[in-house]
């Protein structure tokens, strides 16, 4: 890991099941990320406010309710409106395979469905953030 990255882990919407989000948050912490868990029942606006206030590098979302397209898309849009489109959004939950490509089209960097290993999630996030960090450094040097 090139540096310590800050990650918001959030449960947007009315989904009251947070065990998966907590497990992922702990795995990220154990892998060296600084993790801020926002808790249950967050609005997209709450998530974006937390990301900006905490200077987050990434936002991890967990949705089991079926509202993933609307919630993830709204958070990506709000980050862009706030000038924080550099914050990487990723997520998981009960997401049908047919929706994964649509989420990526909306700007979600990675989607992890049941069966994804914690190692897969943490290594993907580290690689993505390292690549972004290298890209930002290279663009400043030029």
C-alpha cells in the first residue's frame, strides 16, 4: 500500500442488516486501511457528507434491499456535484449479475457479490487506490 487510505463504509437506505458491512470494514482495517463506519440507515447525502468531511479516498456501500441502482448511482452523482468525483465508490450486497455492468456504467468502480473473498476486496481496493495515487502524482509532475 503506497499510503494509508481512508475508506467510508456505509449502509445507505432502509436495509437494517449490517453484518457483511462490518465484516468488510474489519477486513479493510486489518489490511491497513483507515475505516470509518457510518452505521445503518444512511441517506446518500449523509454518505457523501461523511466522505467529504473525512477526506475519504473511497466509499464502500452495502445494500441488501434491492435499491442498489438508485442508491449507488445517487451517491456517485452527489460526489460529482460536490467536486469529489475522485472518491472511488465500490460496493456489494445482494446484487443481481445483470445489474453489475449498469452499476459500473454509473461510476461504481467495483461490485462484490456474495462469495467474494475478503482478500479479493482488500487487494482490489488497494490496487485501485494505489493506481489512482500514482496517476495523480504523475499528472502533477507533468
